[in-house]
C-alpha cells in the first residue's frame, strides 16, 4: 500500500514543501567525482573464464546519496580486450546480480573485433533496489513532499549510467574514452537518453523502446489518464480469454504503478490540479530528448531511437514525425515493448536481430567512421479515400540506395496509452526503385478507413553491416 504510514514506520521524515514542480538537475561535478564512488571490488581484473581474449572486472559503486542517509549502490561490470587501452566505450545495463555481466550479440562482436570497451551497470525497477520493496515508496513520498523530479525513476536511472562511466574512466590503465555510446531498452533506454542529455562525455545514444516525446506507459500521476482510455483498458483486460495472460498483464500494470504516484496521494499532500498535470510530463523531463535536440546537435551528440509502433511506453510517434522529421529512427511496424507471450506480446523490439545489428552499424559509424548513417527518408503520400488507394513515394536526399524497401500500413489505430493499441495489425508491401534514390508503391486498402497510419522501412547494407531505418509514423485521415 502506498502510504506515508509505511514511511513513518521506516523512520523517514520529510519536510513538506509548497513550491511548484521542480525539474531535478544533475550536479555534474558530483557525477564525475571518483572519490564518492566508494568502489568496492568484487572481482578485480582477470581473464574471462570462457574467453581469454577478454578481461573483466566487477565492482560495486555508490551512484548517489538520493537523500540524506539513503545511498544507492549498484554493481558495475567492466569488459575489455585482454590487452591495450579502450578509447571507445559502450555504456549498457544489466541486473543486480553480483557476478560479471556477459556480452552477447553486437556488443560482443564490437568488443572482440573492434576493441570497444563495455560497461554494464545494474539497473532494475525501483521496487527491486535496496531496500527492496521500500525504496520506491520512499521515492514517491519524497517526490510528493518536495515536488522535485530528482525523486523519480528517470533521474536515478540516468545518473546510474553517468556514474558507471565515471567508474570506467577511473580505470585509466584500461579505459581512456574519446567516444562513448550509451544504449539500453525500456528503463535502460530512459537512462540512455537522460545520460546523453546531461553528460557531454556521452557522444552518442541509441535508446530502444524508450519514450521520445511523450510520457511512457500512461500518466505519472495515476488517475489522470482520460476516462475513455481507462475504460477501454479495463474492458480489454476483462475480455481476455487466457487467465494466465490476464494475470501477466495485471502484473505489468502493477509494476508500472509501483513507480508512480496517484491522484489521491497528490491531493492528500495539497497538490493542485495544475501541479498534477505538470508532474505527468516533468517526471520524465530528464529523458525527453526532443526538448534538447538543438543543444545536442551543437554538442555533436548522435541520436538513433529504435521503437515499436505498438509500444505504449513510447507514445506520440505520429506527433514526433510531424514536429521532428529530422530525427533518425527505426519504428518497427507492429513492434511491441515486450512482455509475456501469454498476454499476446510476440514482437518484442528489443529482441529483434535488426535492432541488435543497428547497434553494431551505429557503433561502427560513430566510433570508426566505417559506414555512413542513412538520412531520414522523405516520404510523400497520396491517399484516395474514395478509391481506397494509397500511393507512396520515398526519396533519400543523401543518395542512399537501400537494398530492402517496404511500406507498412495500419487501419483505424487505437489511441496511445490504450492496451488495444499494442495489438493493432499492420500489413506490408514492397516498394520498387523508380529512379535515383527514389522508391514508390501503390496499395489498395479495404474496409471502412477512418485513419490510415503509414511507415516505410529501409535496410541498407554497407561495409559488412546493415542499418535498418524507417520513416516517421504518418497518419492520414
């Protein structure tokens, strides 16, 4: 139960504040201070037992003192080639287990073939962090009483990535980074974006299934979601035929709830309606990359989001395309956030081979200039609603000529934040090359079409790596 009673039982005392919502900032001098890491070596540098070409080290560090007396400590795995100094680093995430994380897929190839150092920090939902089952309640109460978004998941996840980088840089005989790429999915994608925004040591970010423009998975103040969407979700869960799937979905809903506050909690603390509305967005400000694109561009930070069209943790994709068409993305049509197969989650974007290969292609570009990044495709659509015909034209202004080109469409999509949206159906057809850097397609769309969403997807192979990108999600009415 979310209540101040438990917190009193824990001996926590917080002074109430009446100020408006405050955006929590990162003290970058403190973030970079190696003296406050309080590093505990679990296993010093040693060869990987299964691969002597890799050396590894496991430590535990202090991420921060979140509030007086509450230090957050997390494990960090450091991986590097058996000899030499790494000037390129990837910051990633793992669980809380006190054993070295294992590199796989693109990260393992980048380590072994290209000498890229890997840094994995333990990152999990707040309720699983020490003190287990209590930390998230303390976080919520601090946020309620101070109105400072320092006490939110985005803040603590973001500083975790940055402190992991500080721990790596302290290993001067192994890591002397000139370029740093942060990546991760879901909460770890939130961390990736927050670190990229706040820390200029991070030179590239590839968040996966993470919010870009809107708040993830619903309102941070629960109870402020539009009534019609709340009703849709309740009806969706009630209608599920598989009781195991229904239970899995309810567990997911509760896990999200455990990291948020409720309207009742806010009202009981004297919050105004305006403050609750502000908090819904401000709680995720640390990772809202679209608010910082110009500053990141000036800094030279490279950005590549990989999303699912059917992921309610990354809503607002249509708006993203309208407002920020210059942002390179891969939106996987039908791609979901991930979850129990019993609940119908069968296309988890984070586990797709093309997303793993995108990390490798992006890293080869960013670290070594071994390939170019494709410019966002320029898409022109012509929708004849009466004839049920859609014509699509795609042009690559950078003269890229992808080997695979596909148009996808979905009819009458459900609204963002609805569970039904996660199961919207998509259809596809190939695009044909009709000229230099130009691809076209024409399709027939049956049924009563109120809205038609369109995404084009393009795979371009170059120098032994394949980069898959997409257009924005385009909505036609």
